[in-house]
C-alpha cells in the first residue's frame, strides 16, 4: 500500500493552508489529487478533535462573533426541490478572542438559530471568566447568549448601515458599499464602549478568504460537499491558531492565549491532530448562570457610538 511519509503530508497540508487548490497541490507535489483530497479531509477532521482538546478552561476578556458566507455545490438561488439539504448557502460562525486574535469556537452550517445556539454554547463551555461579547445584528445571538451566559456577561451588538449601491457596472458591483451609520446597542451588563467592535473578527474573515481556496469568490474552487468544507475549515482554524504567526502579535494566536509556548510546524500539527481524542459532535449544555433576581435583557442604545 502506498502511504505518504510525514514529509509528503506536510507538503500537501502546507500548500492547502496557504490557499492552493487541490489541482495546484497535485502539480506542486506530484501527488494525485484524490490522495490530496483524502488527506485534507482526514487531517481536517482530526484538527477538529485537536481544537476541542486544546481550547478549554480559557480566560478571555473580549470576544467578537460573526458569520461568514460561502456555498456548497451551488448558490442558494440555484437550489431546486429534491437537491441535497447541504447544498446552497453555508455559513462559518466564529467566536474570536479580540486581544489574542485566536479562534475559540466555530460552527459550520446554515444560518439558523440552532447553529447560533451551538456556537454560543460551545463558547460558554470553553471559557471560565465573565467576558465582554460583541456580535453583529443577527437576532438569534441575543437569546442564545442570554440562555448560555445568563447574567455573567457584558454583551452588546453592533449594527452597520450601508449605502445602497449607486451603479451596477462591474467596477462597482464587487466593491463594498460605504458605511452610512454605526449603531451600538447594550444588551446585558456594562460593556466597555470602546471595545464594542467586530473589526477583528471581520479581519479574520479576510484572512479566511485569502488562505482558503474554497472561500475564493467567483471561481470553481468552491466546496462540493459539506464534509469536505467543514474539514477544510477545521484544518485552517488549527493552522491559523497554532502555526501562523500574527503580524501584530509577533507570535501565534495560541501562544498569545497561553495554550502553547511555541510556533508549531505543519508536521507537529499533523502528528498532534491524528493522536487527539475524538471530539463530541455537540458541546455539553452550558452551566446554569441564572441567579435570584435575574431579569430578561433590556436594550440600551448608544447612538453614534456614544452613551446616551
């Protein structure tokens, strides 16, 4: 049986995590694309187990939540009756430590309340302290965080209003709209207004699109199955946390978080991932944080980013 050496596996995984497509990796390494695909899925799914084992009992003060769009097989408007349920839009839900730039929790799936709850419950399971959390205006975050954290959180949402596009030509169609207004709303606790932001997690979204071929827009490099898409994301998250030096931090996010004390090589990542215990599909329910005197959330708007 033809088995790839650790050095060959590291070459393949290194190329995949730098944004190369399957056929590009085949040409670079002279390893058949089917082998490249199977290796990527196997190591990616193992990286999910590694992430679950390492990202526990964390002290994280500031967290940002966001969702990033992609699609499986075809875009949502092309999905027909009878197509597989996984086809169409798919979202990457991310909980990012703002100061350490580390991905603490993530979830891949449709943009639903259920997946939002899975992300927030997983986040609650991994951190010990009372954090400040900022999310975008996606409504299910409010109920999910309220149930998972209760009163032990400082939580706000940040909503950006964009100007409508003024032209339909190609030069403007793919350009981002300018921001017209930003509204901050305090949901629970007393969050620091200066830290109510989603800038870091939005910057992570750019890193994802630059480093993962499946997220590149307007190409045929998109994922064809949800399993392969999820495995690629797990691989990228592990590489980003453990192997990729952040330019601002001058270390990896995992080092800034205190999870490890050195920059991991690709070979070390492969060996650790393949020996990690299998992670449960869903996190355990969050601990009960309701105390006597608990009341439902009351919204408090900060117009223009200033306390009213």
